[in-house]
């Protein structure tokens, strides 16, 4: 038994599998650790956010993991509440530090990852990504 599951006997973890209604998928149970305390989260049926027939082959990376807070230092945070001008000023500072290609890729990744879960903010990321391409061009330096 792994250290994470210690103290949560198998019979107390609930049924291993269940059929979920249409439009939902099964989320496996897991143990989360918050502020040093472990708590068991039971498996459940959750809304299916994926597009039908889409998905990555097992073991595939996708477009990679995001690094949180890379653009926050330039003031690019809470984008749904920022005006277009403020967002563009923050992105201009980020382009000076990282280059337009890197910023374009970061915005594109966030746009792709939030398309189905948060369409409103995803549209903002897409608009900002397109602004970077139009204003600066997509070049490494």
C-alpha cells in the first residue's frame, strides 16, 4: 500500500467501478493532501468535457504543461477583468522579456486548454494571441 493510501482500507474506499449516465465519465477515487492532512475523495461520475472521438493516445504529452504565473509578473492576470489596453501593455512587457514567439505559444496553450471549460476567457486568450501575431509577428527574437 502506498504511503498516500495508508489509513484508508480498501473496503472503506467504496466500489471500484460503476456505470455512469450518458454525458458523464468516471473519475477515479484519490487521496488529496491539503495542509498536511490527507482526505479521501471518492470516485464519482463527472460531466464529460472532452470532444467526442478526441483524446490523446496513452502516454502522449499533448502540448505540454503550463507554468503558472509566468505572465503575472507583467500584470497579465484576471484577464476577464482587464481592459484590452491593459492586457496589451502587460503583453508588450512580456514580449520584451521573452520574445513574441514564446508569448504566442503560452497564450495559445492556455487558449487550447480552456476552450471547452471556460469559453469566455479562452476567447480573450485567442484574441491576445492573434494580437501578438499581428503586432509583433511570430519570431523567436
